[in-house]
């Protein structure tokens, strides 16, 4: 009997820790969201955001962020026992280490940036040590103004990398209640390649509408949009952003928890 009680308490403790980790906040300078152009896969985005949410408020320096592969899988509801996650996570981290991106500066120049400076995997222990690149310090550490924060929970169950990118961007202009972007700006912000989705109809159907459903159902904001034409062609899109009340946010969080159970089965890492 005592053993069963101990096992139950341990299970409850683990559930609490998982829920707590999902509610940690991702905090980024608006410039890192609005003035960068990068192309990350869905899992690469979720991995780098998982690392960023480990930064503690008030940190003055980056630390070595360590996590176990098993814990990451539990938090994200990834099937830890499918035999491929070690290699998949290793591959995603290597790509993050090697993928640079451009950031537009206020003086008109563009600067190359990197996400990670070092990754070490301990296969026997099943743990990973990650070091964020020092160039990111001004955009992730001890931010006092012009920043965006949101719960990691809101992006965990998203099935499109475009949804995460658009959510971050719209969240960064939440206080302005929206923004007008040209179609070319949307392509840049979301990292849509020149040869991908060349027609607005395809961008709308495969990117914006899917992102709208995920963002409106699963996060703390909602958005509507309307197209603005120049002649016969859509030239700009007006995004209107709304903040959800506490009750609607709670409903969204419950949807996320429910969806994560399905993601584990339908969308392995």
C-alpha cells in the first residue's frame, strides 16, 4: 500500500513538473522577432524555443542549459520509445548550430547571427548541453522594454512552422492591435522561399488560414485579416489582433493539452 502511494505521489510530482515546464515563458526582444529572417523547420523552432524558455528573469549571462531527451519528449508529448528521437533531436540541433540568419539593424545594415554556439550530447546519460550564441544576449537577457513574452505551451502543439512564426510576430504587435503587411513582407517574415507558394491564393490557403485556426484555437490571442488590393492583385494584408480574456485563454490551454495527446500519436518527432 505504501509503495503504491509513493508511486502515485511520484507520478503527481512528475505531472506537476511537466505542466510547470510547459508554462515557462519565452521572452524575446521585439527586434529578434520583427527584424530577423530565418527558415527553421517546425521541430527546429520548438527546440530553440524550448532552450530560450530556460533563461531565467534577471540572468545577465547565458548559462549552459542542460536537459534530458526523455524530459523534452515528455514535456512535448513526443513518443520517447519510438527509437528515432535521439537521432532526430541530434540532427535538429546540428542544423540549428549551423543555420545562420540575417538581422536588420537600426542603422540600415544587416548582420549575420547564429542560434547556438555549442551543443554537447551525452548519449549514455541521455542529456544535452546547449550554449546559446553570445550575439543573442541583447535580445534575450534582462529585457526591460520592447519585448514579447508568451507561454511555451502555446506553440507546443502547433503543426506548422508558419503558425509559430506568425504567432510570434502578431504577439509582438498585440499592443498596437494589428499591422498592415505587404505580401512580400509576409513572405520574408515567414521564411517562404522564392519558389514556394508563388501565388497569394496558395499563401492564404496553406499558410494564413491554417495559422489563423491554430493561433485562434490554441493561444492567448486571436486575429482576423482582410486583403487590400492594388488593381486586381492582393498587395497588402491588414491583420487585426485581439487579446483573449482569462476564460478564453483557459479554454485554449485545455485544447492544447488535449491536442498534445493526439500529436504524440499522429506527429512523431
